[in-house]
C-alpha cells in the first residue's frame, strides 16, 4: 500500500538548490507529489512505496546540496492524495512570518569539530554556535529575531566575532548568539551556597571530579537546568531520587556518543536518526539483555523498566562535560518533583537547594523553560510523548484560516496553543498545573506566546472541567470563553495533525476527563460528522472509591471494578490481591463509601481499567507516578498467543430516534475470566497479553457497529505500544484505517491544539 509523507524543512534551504535536489531525488525514486518554497521553509509532499519513502527520507538528510543545512525537519504520514507525477509547485508567499521562530538546535558538526580543535579560537568554548545551530526559542524575547531581541543583547561582540557576523560568506553571518571566549558568556561552578569555586576550564574539571565522586551537579543548559549524576552509581542515583522526591519514575540519560548508547540499548536506523537529529530529543530505547550490555547503568535509573530514555549531548557545554566525564550521566530536569524546570541560577540555587551539591552555571539568560522532548519510534514511525525543545514552537497546519484563538489546555502535562491564520502554534510542555510555580510558568508562557506571535485572541478555549486552573484562568480573561470537552479535544488533536477527513470514529482512551454528563470519562468513542462530535460508545462505568486517590492507588480502581460486578459481595473475595492490600478497617470504610456513593465518582476510564487489572494481577497496588501501573501491565505481557477474553458490546438503550446509542463495552465477562485464571495460577504474562488483545478487539467491534473506515486513536492509553500494535493490527485486519498521533502527544500535551481544532471544526468561533 502507498504511503504519503508531508513535511517542512527549515534551515538554509532556500537559494541553495534545495528544491531541484528534492525534485531529482523524488524523480529518481519514482515518487509522486510536490515540493515548494514558502515563508516557513521548503514543503515536501511525496507518496509511493513505504520502503522507497524511507529511502527518500534518509537520502534527503544525507545527500542534500553542500550549502544547504537542515535545522529542522518535521513530517507526518498522511493519506495518499493520488498524485501521478512529481512537480515543483510555485512558491507560496502566504503564511505568517511570525511562524518563523525556530526551536533550539543541537550543536552542528562544523561547530563540534571547532570545539575540539586546539587550533581554533573557540577551542573548548562552551557557547560556540553558528547560523546552523544553537539556542533560538530559549533566548528570544521579541520579533524580529535579532540580537537586541535575544538574551545575547548584553554581550557586545568583539571585532573578530563582529566580522564573522557581518560577512555573508561566513558560517556565522547573522548568527544572533555568536560569541567567543573574548566576548561571550562564560561558565562558573558554584557550591551549594552560591560561592564561585571555579570558572571556565576549572569549573568544568571540578564538576567532572564531583560527578566521579557521586555528587549531584545542577547544570544550566539551553532551556533550563538538568540534575546530573553518574549513571553507573546506584548510590548517587538513589540519593538524587530521595532529594528530588522522585521514587521510581524513570530518569533520562545523556550518553557521550552513539557508540556508548549501543553498549546499553538496541538502536535501529530510525532511532539513530532521531538521536542524532538537530532536534536531539530523548529517545526511548529498549535495553539490551544484561548479558549483552557492556556498560553500566544502575538499575534504579529506571526500575523494572525495559526502556531507557536516552539523549546525546546537544550543547557545546554538554559535549565537553560528557567527553571529560567519559561515562553516561543521568540528566533529569532540574526541578523538585513535578515543578517546572529551573532556568535562572539564583532561582536554581534556591529551589534546588538540598538537591544539588554543585551548580555549573553560565551567564547567558534563559527566557523560557524548555524541557527535553521525549519521543519513541515504533514501526519506523515517530510518537512524540513530550513536545518541547527542538520542536516548540513550530506550527502545525489548520485545515482553514481561523481567527486568532488561545487554547489553555488541560491540567496535567499542560501546553498552550495559539492560532494565527492557518498556523497552529503549540507551546513547549509546561508541566502539571499542581504547584504555584507551575501555574505561574503557565501564565507567563501564555502571555509571552501571545506577545511573541502578536496574537490577539478573539476567544479563549479551555477544558470543560470548571475546576482546572487553566479553565479558571480562561474565565478570568476578558475574551469570550469556549469550553471544549476533554476527549473531544483529544480526538480533534489527532484529526488535525493527521488531516483526517470526516466522517470518522475517534477513540479517546485516557485516565480522566470530565464528561458532558458530569461523570468521569476516559473510555470514549465519538462519531465525528457534520460539525459534531457525537459520543457513540464508551466503556462500562464503575465507581472510584476516594476519587482522585484512585490515581495513586490502583487497588482502589480494582475494588471499584469488583464492586460494580458484585456489590457488597465483592468484599467476600478475600483471596483477591487488591482486597488483601487493604486493612480490615480500611475495607469497612471503603464499603460504606461505595454503598452510599460517598466520594466515589463513576467513571468509564480506560486508564483506570488498566490500573485495576494491574492491581488484580498483583503487579501494583500503589503508583508513585502517573501511568505506572498501566505501564507495568504492558511490560508484563509476553505477547504470545492470540486468545482473547469475552466482552459484550451492546446499545445502552433506545434513543428517541430509535437508535440504541451509545454502545457500552462491558468488561464483566473478561474480568471474571481473568480473575479465575489468576486464581488458577495462570502467569501474569499470559493474562496481560490477553487483556491487551481483548481491548483491541473491543475497539474493532465498536468500529464495526459504527461503520466508519477511518478510526483515530488518541488519549494517554495510546502511549502503550502493545495496545497500539494490537489495535492497529486488528483494525487494519478488519478493513479499517487507523490513525495515530505523530507530532502531537497522545497524552494531555495534545489537548491545547485539540481545543482549537475542535472549536474550529464545530464552528464555535
Ligand atoms: Zn554550528
Ligand atoms: Zn568574540
Ligand atoms: Fe486526557
């Protein structure tokens, strides 16, 4: 089957023979489609055989004209358009100039060579950069992107730097952050009291020595601070965890080189491409079996986790630090628990006090906190789990022009979005709006995005949950407020980035979102047609004793599920693991809560169903981070066999129009069978596999009832690679066409762009 890829290449790609190069390459590979120049960069749109498309994408990166430089290449797989030849389309002068704010770009190879060339005047200068690389979004305060509008304004260029900057033939012509050891920013090492213990090379060597001794060093990077420790040092890692209040959530790693990554993880072609791309995200990689591992990463870096989050050095300072340390380092965000990452050294000294032993700082100010992006490759395709450095604030494309809108996202994994014409600009990941710091960061970034992109929103779109801080903020503004239901926003996000045509079926499975009927939704199906998102199916509901407490305690979801099945008799099943996890008096309290419906909201959440099954199988009764129980259920599955459990999909009743909508997926028979097997000693590996297959099958059954060929899969549950694989296989096998997220996260990081897309689709403007 044919594939189509649509992408935009930004960088030095205009006036350097890039379009003719793309044209020749596409012709040679017999791909159809088009290429053109636009104010944003070069757009390419090719279709053909999947293996040829893969070759095209590879060769585009490696064989382009020597004077061209790719600073960013974002693309997505879309439905084939049926193009029969390849053409160069006329240039497109439209598109907002404001869409040209570039993300931060990893150090380029030319600068890397100079960095370690003793003859170069920037030898081991930690702020070397050029037109092709370096900080952008993290230092820009206003448009146009000129030095006075960046945090480099305080550094006057020395004559040598100025000459490069003014010379059109130089690689540093108009490189706004251009600097050198004579005129530019410098590093210093501070102790925990903020006293300078060394500068420049001395700062670096003291920091490296401290890392070797197991100390925690806070390192100021491009979009904020990292906390670093030696990855092989289990004691150092557990000290860091204790201080940071981060019990088991995996920590990201920075490796010196690609070769050193290969000593610990398996890396395939597309994964290597992502690791070494200018975007330089954290890539989730499968760990090698212990016997094949030739370097040491402590187990407590990512406990019980078959994956490691890995990145390569992307700033000159990182390159120097990693080369000198000569070992992988934990490089986790410099914050306490879920607060935003620190950007300012005084703030870091205060907020990271008691966490970091030393602070490797510099005097180039950071305008906005930008975390590392996180991606995963499955089946050769990109899934973005966190969109931040390297990607933000690059726009997506709306199907048509809309008035300026601001969307403020949800509550967790918050992002904000702005529409300008047809551009949909998505902020970097801002974090969970749980703390005052996070809420302040959210407000600041919302204002800054508006100013930077000169947007004058006519309305503010928010989640329909009235109690989210983001929703309250939206109401507090003078513009009109447009509330959009949470799962509708998820579906719209998947629709807009995949350019899905209606009618289609949207499947939104996640942890929690407020439903239109006042209950908690999270296992939802919408038929998208005629400017409406109609809820056509959902998972059977069950109570969550303790409400939000169930998020941290999967055993509560399990109990709620059992109570929905058996009522008071559920408490007689004392040989069931989650019940045993409660004391007798806790059970009495919970029984009363459930019987009287006190603080026991009803939910159709798929995420809580995963939690419940994880608890029933004895995998996890309490979670130390969101999604942990469900992840462990995914990893427990061995993927063998094709058996499924019984489930029923039946209409919930007959509506006034004579049609029995919505359908309800009833998991009762599945849960009963699964408990029976568990009690009979069937391994969790087998039960977990069947559970995933069963849910995938239930999605196909609903799709068959609804009868739309196109099915969009969205929501946090579709970060589960096993669920994705089974669902995609089952849907494809049954003749459906599944769509997955690519550039926008399936989790709540996608809510803000989805809110705008939904409001536009429904014509609510
Ligand atoms: Zn460079
Ligand atoms: Zn200089
Ligand atoms: Fe969600």
